[in-house]
């Protein structure tokens, strides 16, 4: 098959890896908006994977909510390219990619599959979500997502919770396939280099710095985990942290609860460096109030590190409570502190959780398995289109 992957916004960090996996047996082209004047029309995203940068709006990075005025140009660029080089199946990402892909494929008879990653702005922490920040308000966005879900040949949900939410907004159950996110188990593995650390037990929180991201819960919990340090990865790059209001709020919180000397803010950590950071941890924390894919938990599990995760969304499918880590209600610092103390005090428990997590990540969430499941969805929608 010739598989077209469409993302009007910046690509999710796992996209190059899954595209590379798909390219082992298929031809893969990724289409995304040109966000820099330095980008060539066509390049290589990964071995065996071509990327095409489609001009649409200013050649600069934009939050997703500000892309709507440029989606017609993006879809016209897709249609022009697909007219010359017709794909066999299209996989669109997010509501912006879905709108553009469905319009671009309208006259071609090519099936479109759709992954939303979030719905109505409720499942993510996108700075562009919401009318005041340049995007459609949640009700308008839900109507768009409902229309995309009904037009797409299949909607790919990452977990059972997302499937239920898709059904609630009006996507037919028969159109939905559950395929979780995949983790690169060769890069995220138990053995390998780790960030340097001292003698203190180390908790690593990975996620956004926004109020719903969970970092504040981790800081409050640290007060009741004596002797441990907390390393927080997320937000802008290190040099821009001081100008970030969420960082300043969390820094003030750390001072308020008396743990500032045990909290380190790294800012945004490149995805390629994340395995080293996770392997330096005794426990990885991922505590957002909503979890579309749960990639942090999967990557930590693959590294053989125990996970304490919020009991929501994709975490409910991926983290086996008491086996590969622990699930706790969001925004419960006392519960988090109790679980952290339990894991840090018991090396045998840490080892058991780590081995179980690595086994589960490799057996259920490897890129090879997820790639196979995606291909089955693509083959099914092609067969259905041929019958129709």
C-alpha cells in the first residue's frame, strides 16, 4: 500500500517511529504544513519515509487552534499532490488534519482513517484550545469532530475510554477501531545510558506545566516524601522557563511548601533524550487530568521503571495497578506521597514493577505489533471501499 499520513499541525513525537515501522512493508508519505521557510518541499522523515511540506499560511510555527483559516489551502495542496500520486489509504491526525484530508480526498475515492488524539479540547492541554486563543470553542470543535468521525472510513481510538467518548459525540460504533499508541522498545529499554544523579531517591515527572498537567500534585506530594528529589520535565526550553507563567507558579508552590531545594525544572527535554532521563528515575510520575494516549507511562514501563499514573484515559488500559505501577486519582498529593514512599522503600517491589512493565510494553505496545494492527485497519477500509 501507499499510506498517506496527514498532520496539519506539528507531528506527534511518535509519528516518525510508527511511520518507519509501517514502511517495512509499505510505502509511506507524511504530509504536513510548511512551518519554516527553510523546509524543502520534500525530504526524508525517517528511513523509508518521505515527508512533504505543504505551503498553507505563514511559514512559521502556529498553535493548532490558529490553523483553521489555512486549512483550505492545506487541503488544496493535498488534493493537488494526490492527483499526481494517489495514495491507497489516508491516516489523518487531529481534527485539523481530518478536515484537510477529507476535503483533499473528496474526489479521489480514497478511504480516510482518523485519529483525534483529543476531543473538543477536553483531553489535551493544547495552548490553542478555546475561542479566546484563536481556535473554535469546544462546542464548535465537537461538531467538526462529529462530522469528521461520520465521514471517515474508520476512527482509530487509543483506548476504551476514547471509544466511549467518540460514541457519546455521535461517531457510529461500527466506525471505531481501538489501536493504542506504540512505543519504540529498542530505544526505550531497560539497559542503556542514564542521566547522572546523586544519592537521593529520584522521582521524575514528565508532562505539561499547566494546572491540569499534574506537576503541582507532584510538588505538593514531595513534602511528605522526605529525602527524595523531584525532577520535572516539560514546558518551554530551559532558557525560556523564567518567562513562562506556569513555571513561575510551580516554582512559587515549591517555595510555599518548603521543597524548592529538592525540585529541579529541566524544561522541555528532547524526545531522543527521554530514555536516559527515565532510566535515571526510581519512579516516573505522569499525573495529568486527561490522558489521550498515555505515552509517558508506556515509555517509562518500557525502560523498566515503575510508574505512578493518574487513573484516567489510556492509563486505565496500559498501567496494570499493582503490577506495572500504581494508578491514583488525579490531584491527590497525599495518595501520591503514600504510593511513592511505598515504592521507594521497597527495592524488591521496584524491581518487580519494572520487569513487569517492560514485559507488558514489549509484548502489547511494541511498534511492530501496533504497526500490524494499523495495517489491518487500513486493509479493512480498503476492502470495504472496494465492495461499496
